[in-house]
């Protein structure tokens, strides 16, 4: 067995909350506690946020530190009433990025689950867990269909889930920065299936690489968005994305390139017992100005946890969390 359930809290009862509140900011999430952790050599060349690969002698220590940080995130989310459902990754085969399930799995309010084609061969092993995840989720949610796009890996075409698809669930749009992990044709295909309007743009880091995942530069909340606009390839595109977000009713909070590098945009809005929270790493939180903090807190409370080890792999808080957007079953066991 590749995975087992470490926490089945949501089966004990899901709070009834305002649908508009939870549509964008889910109150139930899925996380994967790592069985291996280290910067993935497969992605070293194209992830500009990732630290250099470390020797295998460091891997066990990194795993222990990453597990500690994971447990701290889980505890912090549970404390504010967010339903956290944890799957434990197996150590073999080694899956160095298993802590980031949102890249290969997404769920949607129409009952659809999408399984995505992954760039890294090591990451493809993560998807073996889906049958168990589906069996677990189906106890509380209606899963109408599973759309598995893994066959595109054989064509070297990739689309890494909500890493690249920043979805505005309220306005049914998906913002996507193109990269080797975000194939334009697959963006159009998935958005067609999910009935989302794609808004596609190009990005560029100082080393002229594309931003590997959109969600390191853009976070969309219910009433606000964090945006690293200067990472877009042209002023015209920048203005278009800002206008689109504002036209959809969002307060746009602009981040500098340095703040994006500190993972300030790799955050996710969630719904707890007392309202909405922006889950963000301590590093990302510390990079924000007082004005930006005030702008965020007009809409959501900040919830931060140190993730210095997890961030060595080029992802942060948002990457660790797969929101559950599925419709609840009417006749639950």
C-alpha cells in the first residue's frame, strides 16, 4: 500500500458554512505527509525557486525537518477549524515532492477530479495513491468523474494541476503562466472540460527562465489577489491581468519580485470556524509590508508557519494543500 489515512477528521462532520465563503476558500483540504523529501534533481534546471540538490547523506535529516514543518502546518490549520485530511506517503519508491499534492490532483464543485501529467518522472509515482484517496473522499463527497490526463506524459506535454492553474472558482476563470509545466493546449482542454475561461500569459525571471508554476506569483482569494506582476513578460500583459482581477471584484495586492522569491504569493485562502484565513509561510509573511498586511487582513486573517526546509524544494504553503471543492454527499454513511 502506497498511502494510508492518518487523519479522517472530515468524516466526523463537516461544518455548514456560507457557500460563497467556501467556494474559493475551502474549509476541507487534503495533505500528504512526506515519506521522502529533498530538492528534486529532475526539476533543478527549470525551477528558479528551488535550492541546489543536496547529497543523499542529507536526505534523512531533510525528511525529518520537513515532517516536523508539515506537522506544525497541520496543527495550525486544525486549531482554527480547518478540516485537514492527511495521507502518509510511503518511503519507496522515493517521491521527493510528495508533500505537494496539489500539482497532480484537483477537485471541483461539479464533482470532477482531475489527475495531471507531471514533468518529473519521480513525481508520477505520487499518482498511485489516487485509488485510495478516491475511496476515502467518496465516503463524504460525490465524485462524478475522474479525468486522468497522465497519458500526455508520453508526449512530453505537462500540466501540473493548481500549481499552474490559479483558479477563480467564483468567476470561473483560470490564470495560467506558460512554462514547460503548463502546456497551452492542455490548458485549453482542461478549462473546456471544467468550463473555466483561461487567461494565459507569459512570465520571465531575471535569468530569462519562465516562472515554473503560476501559484508562486499569484494567489486568488475570495475578495483579493496577491500578484507578482513584474514577473510578467510585458507591460500589456501585466495591465490585462490586473484589470481582469479587479473587474472580477478582487482587491489586487502587488508584490515585488523579492517578495515573490520569499514565497509571499504561494499562499492559499481557507475557511475556518471563525472565518477566512490566508495560510502562508513565515518567510512569506515576514516579507510583507505593514500596508500589504492591512490590505490582506481586511479580507482574511493571516496564518503563518515556518517552512524553511519545505521551501528548499521550490514550493511553500500553497503547494502543500489540495483544496477539496467536491459537492457533499446527500446520503453519507
